[in-house]
C-alpha cells in the first residue's frame, strides 16, 4: 500500500507520489496513516494544488 504519515509535509508527499509512480507519471493519491498505522484519510494531487495555491 502506498501511504504517507499524517505528519509528513507536502514536499515529502510529492516525493512519495513521484517515487511510487511509474515512468508514465506520478501516483495521484496516497493513503494517510497515523502513528498506529490506522488509515485517517487520503491526499490527492488536487489537495496539494489547493494547499500551495498562491
């Protein structure tokens, strides 16, 4: 399962999306887990774009 920790920053999340992706592109969604490995959400590339919107 491809995931990020809930306290990972946006740069780490984007790097993981790129790392987990194939040659054709990045993964556009990742599961978000807490310290107990419980799923607490999903982050998408759209969420990231909204977060860095100037």
